[in-house]
C-alpha cells in the first residue's frame, strides 16, 4: 500500500497561509508567517494530538501569545537579567519585556515572518525548509546589531517529525548561541483521553536552582523527591503547577535502549509520545502555565537561563559563541508508539 506523502504550500489554517506536510499516519501544519511554528501535528491512526491545539483558537489569539501554542522555536530563549547579554566582545541591552521580573524573555525570531526556501514531497519524507535573516532593517537591530541567519528544516517521515535548526553568524561580531523550543504538548495527548492519565519521563542529573526572578543562582543541586518523579517517569505534568523546574540532562531509556529525550505516556491506553533531542540540548526546563490550561512544556535548551551572564564555565552553562562564517546545528524528533 502506497503511503500518503504531501508537501503543500498555501495550505490555509485559521486564515493564515501555512505549509501542510503528510507522511503515512502523521500530519503537520507549519506556519512560516508565524515564526516557523508547528501549529499542529497528529498521528491520525492512533488519534494523538501532539502539540497544543484548539479549533476555537484564532490566529489573532496565537499571535498574542506565540510561545504557548504548538511548537515555537526561540532565539534567544528564556530570561536575561535586566535585558543584559554580555558576549566576549560586546554587551547588548535587550528590551525588558517581562516587566514584573525585570528580564528580557524569549527573543524575537519567533515573532517574525520567515522565508520559505523549500517545500518537497520526496520518496521517503515530506520536507519544508524556512529561514530568517536578522539585519539592519529589523527593529531589534538597534539592540542587537549582529547579522545572523537561522534556518529550520522540517522532515515528516516514518520516523515522525524531525526539526533541525542551523544558526549562522554573518557578522564580524561574536554571535551568542542559545536555542530552545517552547514545546507545548497537548493535554490529553489522546483523542477523548484524560489529563490525569498522563505521565512524563525526563532524563535529569541535577536541579538548576533558580531565584525569585527565575534566574539561576549558579547552584546545581542533587535531585529531591519531587525531582525523582521526573526521572522515574511518574510525574503527572498537568492539574498542578509546575513553574520552571530546570535540570541538566542525561540519557533516558526507551524500551530497554538508551534514549536522549522525554517520553509522555497515556496510562489509560499505553500510547506514548516521544521527543528525542540531539546532544546539543543540555538542559530541560518544565513549565505548565499553572497546570489547568490543557498543555505542558518540557523545553529542551542548549544553554542555561541567563547563560551569557553567568560566572559558571561554558562547559557547565552550555553557552557558545560563533565567529563570522561559523554555524551551530541541533535537532529533535517527535514520534509516537
């Protein structure tokens, strides 16, 4: 039986031109106009809704809070103290957009329209490639005058949805590197399922202690009783508040084999949603918007919160810099079992 393979530009969702990818049991809708966010992914055979989605939510509602719908990719992610970002050859003062805590939060790349570079239905996958180039014409350039290009490659296949990111420095200045996805997992994941049946397994080593402004104290703590619920795969990720539980990452296990990623299980059905990530993602940050809004976020991060400003070594924080012409790549994959 031939697999259904689709890569369709101009697919309309919520009145917005998107790209539809289909391969076998999987479908994904990606919005280049909305920062190359994956607005929806489904396993049609198993009836699994991967990312936070609602037919009732409008594009305008998503636009007001792009970080909490689907799969947005963030550069520069999470918080920078007072908006300050110090590199080895400069200091940049980003706008304080989290006024209550006095931080810059999540950058701006996910709020820009992105360019479509490729849409293709190939023999073994459906592909979309998008990009965003930051330069002097961008309003944020006055705060961050470093030219760079970020490219996203989405591949839908029997292996699920693979999401690749490539960051390139186009400037004579050092480009800070920190990337994450604000991964909004739907709750429940199964059609007609129960939120309370979900369990989350996260491979963690140490807790990154955060202060009242959600910034690292630079202390790495041993895992406590609550933390072990993530590690042992028994954490219920919704219906109670999880607010920035941040950890260093390690290998997990999936069906007896090493697996670098998180596993979400629906206990009622045994169905599982897996998020494998590349080794460049060194941290996991868990958040669930107070726990009662039908989603939760296990966020893989390549670097620690406020990474550029910390006194800890780059080996600990995961912080990197690129010189002109250099690039950084990372990837992750979502699939169901």
